[in-house]
């Protein structure tokens, strides 16, 4: 990506992200009254993360098998309520071990 | 609550960010960005999901409107956190102070700050120091070491950020049936956008995420039972 195009994209990205935080933090000081509007916002982070993670996670390593091993590990540990750091590291480790196996067994 | 107290409290988040942004650094370089571009993105945005989507858009040669709308939708949760945090701020949180601290409203910093009775400018600013340092340094290390470490290792580190996303979502799904349904719908829609050839060819990944997220959240609002509606509101207070 050319530098000029990058800096324009970066500026749009950073300014949008900043304003999304700064405008409500500076202007709004009262709670949202409408319950349905509020729960819509409650759901957004989870729907975003879900849509971003699956199926993209299956294509995030060099092979779908190792990615699937990572994804399964993440699901199991997250379900058990392990903290973010532990889950992230275990996900990497599981994917790595399976890709090592694949290399040695020449899948 | 002093600045120093805030800095100390931010250590755990800083360490967590260090490892997660390592994945981001690798991912950014794998997507074709240089190490300094990855670092600039991290230091100016300080957000995981938004940056992953943003790099995806850059890599795909997406447009500026797509970038702005994607960041707006993905980061919309920060608006809600900002409003919520705003209820707890003390008199030291003047408008200039708010303009500074807006920069560090992330899921984790918000979560920690929210545990305080009152949030002051010095404490909140201190809280952001180590997470921002960790986020930036981790990105740098990931982006640079990504070229040194063998591909098998780096490609496996890149999956870590998704592992973190799973760890954010699943515990909440266990507590709320409605949120579980919202997440399942979001994933099913994402699958449709990925594998239906027409949609895959004509809808960019950024817009696909927005559509999946907004549609599934709207369905969630419609199917939320009245009883849970009351609970949800109380939870947020």
C-alpha cells in the first residue's frame, strides 16, 4: 500500500475511532432511557465479535486443521471462563502444535 | 485516586495487551503493511476488533467510507461505555480532560474504571499509560519478529487475537440465552456472506461484518423477553 493512501486511511480510521469515544464522553452525561435502544447497544459488541471470529478464525493460520484446533481450544477454555490472556495463548499453542504435527506427518 | 494508583492498576491490562497486540502486529504485516504502519495504527486507535477489521479493509483496497462506517459500527460500543463512564466521573473530569481520556476508552480500561466509585482525570489517565504502552510495544514486536520467526510460529500467533474474542463472547453467552442466539445468528450470517459466491464477490468483508452485527443485534432486540429487558437495563446501572 502506498504511503499516501495509507495515511489517508489511517486518518479516517483514527479520527472515526476517536470521535466515537469522544463525542458521547464529552456531550452525553445522562443514561439512555429507551430500553430497546440500550439493549441493541448491549448486543452490538458480541454480534460484532462473533461475526468477525467465525468463520474467519478457520483461515487465520497456514492450515484449516491447525486453525480448527486453535478454535476448539478457544471455545473450550472460554466456556470454562478462563481469562483472555490464557485463552489467547492456549489458542496459539494448540494451533502451533497441530501445525508441527502436520509438518512432520506431511499432511 | 492518584495518577500513580491508576498506573499501577493498569499493569495487568498492559501485559495482556502486549501479547494480544503481538498477534495484531503479525497479522498486519501478513496483510501487507510495514512494521511502522502497524505501530501507527495501534498508537492512534488502541482498539483490537476495529484494527483487525481496518487492516482487512486496507489489505482489500477498500474505500474511505467503508473504513469510516466499519470503525463506527465496530467501535459503537465505546460510545455506550463513554456514556456509562460519564455517570461516574468527578469534577476533575472537565471537557479538556474528557477529550484526553476519550482516547483510552477500551473494553478492559472501561471495565476496570467502572469498578471505582468515582473516576477522576488523574486516575483514569494513569490507568491508560501501561495499556497503551503495551499495545504499541506488542504491535512493534509482533510486526518485527513476525519476519524473523518461522512461518509456522507466526501464523499460529495470529490466531491469538481471535482466541481473545472468543474469550470475551462465550462467558457472556453462558449467562444470557438471548445473547447466545444473537451470536449464533451473527455467525450464520457471516458464514452466508463468506460462502455464497455472489455475496462474497460483491460485499466487502467490512460491510459484511456491519450487516451481520446490526441484523443479529436487531433480531436480538425483537426476541428479548420483557423480563430480560428489565434485567438487562438494571445490569447496566
